[in-house]
């Protein structure tokens, strides 16, 4: 899983992909006004996908409102071929610089649909508030509030399918969503989600045989009422700083997606006005001199995806190295001949390879989680008085 390949000197892409990227770049520049506002009217031309109760490519979708006063909602993607199996939940944060896109944007609807189908997970795609109308920390508050919403049993039973296992919760995101996923995971690690009462444990051991066959059922019952974030999927996360570093200098103006002018504009729209909010604030420069000490935080295993022609590449590698230095379990996957946002373009074979990497990561994380829970359960069993 962990790899870091040498970046080739030039980027090789199909002509159709180059045209798509050129059109996206033009559109992005048109909506970014010089006064720091976004041309929302022009964004009405962006194709949206409505929810579908009938499966499309093996996945049905529906929308759930969390808070109508701030228009916070999420889209649920349910793979219909796995109706009996116990499925993890993946809370997904979309990218696009914190200023555009939504859970129903066609690009992200397609991507989350593919995630749900290929990864065998139930995807919860967060439609968070956008900058500059809503600046930091609105987006990260929205992400945590979706987790809190899912932690309430009444909400889960009403809005998630019966085979959704919230004790196997992953947080994922690409670009700005990767930044958001990290910060939501940090907030989640410091929040006390619902705890199971002791009488449930006693009932379990009174009625369940103590055999290896029953172990998985016992674990699910034991943790059935507690949301647990067990993994973080960070796809080309959007980080930065006041300093201009290697990949920014080397690739600015030559990479097919993103320029320093654009990333600076995004950060100016996202950050609150005034000090101490510059690009060295820890929400941007996550591993910089003002970084939050995460060494004692219970952060989940993380997979960090980088690409050779992404101007943010070196910031993402710094993030990976910082997590590792902080004692966290983290894996790096490098696509040397790819660019920022390649995951959204299904015609590229690397986008399929990414799915396989994430699938392998999820499988490994869940195996470790299950082993740890079984070990803890056995310890609890031995400490209980005989009935």
C-alpha cells in the first residue's frame, strides 16, 4: 500500500481528459470574482443529479436534512446488491476549494456512487456550507454535526438502512474535503459519542454462547450504540502555508489543475478575516509551527493519496510525515503520472486503481478493529462475576 514513485518529466493524458480539465479550469476562473465573491449564478449551469429510489449502476440514493436553518443535509448512497451484509459507513466530504460543489453535483454523485458500489460501503456525502458566505469553522462544524446526527439511534434507524454499521465508520474526502476530513476526525476524537450501558454487556453474556462462532455477533451487539471512526481516507488533501515549497514552485502554471493564484484565492475566501488567520494557521498549514499536538489524540489509521503533478503534493507529503512522526498509523499512495482531482475522472485507469487501494485499506483496518474488539471482549468476560 505504501509507495512513493518518481514523478515523470511530462504528464501523459488522453486528449478527452485534457479538454475536460481545460473546460473545468476556465469555469473555475469565471466564477472566482476579483472582489473575493463567487458567481453563484454561473454555477447554476453545473449539472446536478437528483436522488434516485431506483438503483442506478447498482446504487440507490436519497437525501436527509440535518438542519434546515443552515441548509445542512447529506446524500446516502446504498449499494443494493449487499442488502443482507453488514456494511461500514463512509462519511464523505467533497472537494472544490471549500467554495463550490455539493453532494448532488454530478461529478461527486458519480464518484460516491462508485465508492458505495466498489467498496461495499454506505456512503454519507455531506453537503456543507460554502465559503466565502460561510467561513471557517462552519464547514468543520457541519461535518462533526453529521457524525453527531448519525450517533443518535433514532436518526440512524430512520435514515440509514438496517445493515449500516456505524461502529465501522470511515471519514473520507478529496482536496478541500481531505482537509475537512482530517479536521473533522480530530474533532470527533475529542467528542464523547453515545456509550453503551453495562446492562447490555451482562445481557449479552447471559444469552450468548462463549464460542468463536458467536464472536462477531457479540462484538456487534457490544458496540451497537456507539459511533466509532475507525479510518480516514485523505485523497490529495488541500493544505498549504505562507511559504512556497517545492511542488508549488515547480508545477505552478504547468500542472493541468490548480495554480497558486487559485489556491490563494480559495484560502482567502475560506479563512476568517484578520489575524491570526493567514496560511500558517493550523487549519491550513496542519503540520506547521502552529500545528495542533495530535500525539496523544486517538486518531484512526489514515491513507494519504498524492499525485506527481499536483502542486499541493509536497504539503500532502508533509502531512503524511507529520502523522507518522506523531505516532499515527498512516499509509502513503503515490500516483506519479496523475494530477489534482484525477479520482473524479472514471476514464483514467488510475481512478480504478485508487478504488482498489482504498478497498484494501478498509479491509485491513476492519480486520484490526475486529481483532482488537474480540480481545477486549474476552478480557471483559474474564472480569465478570459468574452468573
